């Protein structure tokens, strides 16, 4: 939990993290909050293991689900600079998955990726990515990136967590069927 607090502090979310990790006075149970992040850009290009968000929004939106329902914004530059904060639970140590939605004409295309090594170049945010599901290349306008919860890469209810769970179940069933 110390590493997670360090990462949240680096993002400027420590006040909310402290509240989220504190004991709930009424129920005397620990309350844990998972933050998801959303980054938007005027254009998105995915090719050759790189996701480029051009004219990226200057702030990254974060939000949580019940029981706390916390929402806010942090600077995208600060988000990128905090990528390695948090030690063994940081995004650098445990790369998060993300759902990329790129608008191609009037049709959105969704692609699940693993995100690594973010960097900012001029008005673009660039990630090294591994495509987990969907097309290997896409280019279009109005791109949004939904990033899985902090330090919880295997969260079953996350965007990519559902994908991973389905993929694991499919592999297990295939192995059982073939006796592997």
C-alpha cells in the first residue's frame, strides 16, 4: 500500500487516496478505490507498436466507482512524469492496459493495448504499446484512451481485465479439451 500512496502522491491524488484507503467509520471495513484515467486527443495513430495521441488534451481525467465516486483532472504532463512513481506497483513496473477508441470516419474502432514508456513530444503523447485485441494499425480523428486502474492490472471489472479473464478461460477450456 505504501507504493500505491507514493504513486497517488506523485499524481497529486494523495488527499483522495488517503480518504479512499481509510477505514469507513460506519462499517469498520477498509474501503479501496480504483482510479481509471481518460486521455483525449484530436487525432490517434496506432502503428508499429506505437500509439500517438496528437493534440492531446492538457489534462487527464480520473474517476472512481462506488463507494466513493471521486472524479477530477490532473495535468497530462504530470501524469506522464509520475509513470514510475510507486515502486513495484507503478505503471512502469506493472504496465497498465488501456482501451483505445479511434474515430475512423463516423465509426469508432476499439483496440485493447498494454501501455509502456509514455513521452510527450510537442503536442503529442506517445506510448509504446503491445496490441492485445483488435487491429494492429489504425488512424483517425477524435481519439480517447481509457487506462486501467492504478496498480490493479488484473482487476476483473476493468476494461482490459474482462478481456484477460475471457482469454484465460478460453485457453483453459482449449487445454482441457485437447488434454494439454
